[in-house]
C-alpha cells in the first residue's frame, strides 16, 4: 500500500512538535536534575544543573535504564569536578573503572573521559584510535558545553564562554596496564588533532602560495601542463583536501649518492617536529627516476606509507610539488599529506583538474565514436572508477584499466590490473575486476 505524503507542517505545528520533544526530554531529565540539586546544594546548584542539563540533553529512553537517576547525577557531578581545572591549550584525559563507594556510580566497563577545546575531528579520531586497538565502545556522550575559565584554567561559569568538548565513553573493561597504554595513545591522538587544527590555515596558505608561484617557477613542462597543475592545487585547497601535514625536501649529496632530505624547520601539522626517517636515495624513488625517462610532471599524486591518526582510517593522500634546476632535474619537493574530502570523491572526472585531462585522453585514444554505445560505456567506466585510481594513475595506466574493464563486459572471466606506486613504497596497487 502506498503511503500518502503528509502536508507540510505549519509554523504552529512545528513549534508544537518541538515543544512535545522538549517536554519528553525534560521528563527524562527531571529525576536526574533533582538528584543533582541534592548533591550540589545551593552554592553549586546553578553550574551543576546547567552542566548536567546539557550533558544529558540527548539522553534517550533506551539509554536511561543503564544507570539510576542518582548514578547519572553522580556521573555528571564527578565529570564536572574532573573538568573543573584545565590548563589552556591542553586536554584532560582519564581512564578509570568506576566504583560506587568512590565515584557514586559504577559500570561493568572502563570509562574514558576527555575535556578539550572544541575542534574538528575529535570524536572521529578518538573512536578510530580505540577501534584500531580492538576496543569496543558501549556508551558515548560527547556534548559541546560553553564554559568560562579564569587565567589559571578554573571554571567560573557553566553555560557561558567558549565551547569545550566533553567526551564520556564506556569502553571494554581494561586492566591498569592497558589503561595506561591507551591513555598515552589517546593523548597522542589529541595532540595530533590540535597540531593539525592549529596549522591548518598555514598549510592552506602554503598551497595557495605554491599555486601562484608555480606560474613563475622554472619547469620542463608546457604552459598547459603548468596551468593544469595550478588548477589542481587551487581545486584541492578549495575544501577538497583535508590538510594533515606539510614539509619541504631537497635533493642533497650524501656520500656518493643523491638523497631526498627533509627540512625539519618547515614541518606543519603531523609533520611538525616529527622525525623524517632516513633520507632516501633519489635513484630508488620511482617518481624521480621517471623524469629521466621523459615522464615529466610538476605534481606527484600518490599515497603515503603511513596511516592517518585522525579523522578517518587509511593511508593518507599525498600531493608533492616538484622544483627543477636549469637542466630539468628535480631538486626539491614541497609535500602535503592529508585526505581528500567527501566532496572530492563525488566529483565527476571531467570536473577535476588533471583528472579531466586524463579522462579526455582516454576517450580520444580509444578511437570510439562519441555517439556509439561503447564510447558511452567507456565513459561510464571511467566515471565509476575509484577516485584514488583517477588521481594516481597516469594516462597510460588509466587507459589500460578502463579499456580492460570495457573488454570484460561481455566476457565471463576475471582479470587483475596492476599499477606501480609513484614512490615504489608499495610493491603494486592491484584491482581485480570480474
């Protein structure tokens, strides 16, 4: 049976629905707030009620039975005390196994609590760190509360001031030793998030400055290739790339070899103050040796060999911008690491700089008539390929992959396509099509 579409609600009806929802939330919170008032007394009642009211604002009827009203009140009071003092620019972190005699409430799980300046990626990154270590999350609360603090970091008012992230998670039960290790890992992740957020404007400004500089830089490429590289960097900086790190590298002599060495002073985000590892020989880097074979490109688009610690799991994306000497040899690299945003993955190939050129080259090289079924099928294949393949493949690699998939459409068989990583850090990148 088809369900009839309901008419749009009037303003009065919308207000009534919101009022009913608020009334339902209030009924859930009333016993908890009453218990909070008894605990806090007259002097601390205003802050305690404001804190608990916001902290439990999204409490649902399904979650309410997890603890009694007194236990919920004790949890909020204990958390407020934990959040009471926080040094500016730092995070409060603790893991503990609550005991009723000490905390006023208890749980079969270990509790992880974090108080931090509100910033992007916090919840995603903490959840990712726990998931990578096989730790399950059973209860998650993460409201944003406005808090005023004095110069020493002590709370002076709840409900006013700057926004702070208050996370309370009930996770798999941990031993004391495991808790210490997890706390260190969480603190590291929070430091990564803070470094990225603080350096994000500088990283984006750096990419925009490089984009402009690319127009004047000595490069053994045509004006059209240069312009397309500039367009790609501008596109990436326009909210299509989440900046996680930046650093500059130079080709130097070390012993009898040329190596690609990092300049530590240029590090931003995840690469600020981090060890760069042993300099790699230029002869071992596919992206550099390709220049000698006549494959000149101002940009290197690939993946890093390390996984992201923030936002979402997986190997990070890599955008390298090359500089050349008078002989056309690459002598330096400006490297951005990060993650392409969700909007980047929804763009069609012909809407993305660099990728659109490869798309046009594949369609032209195919020799298919633009009005024919095979041409449309090939275009559809390129459009539906994973965006990582479009970003990282050369024209030749993309042509081989797309036409190879097209040839399989009427054949009941599978085929494995291989593509070498630009830096040779991964043996191959493989894609199986059946």
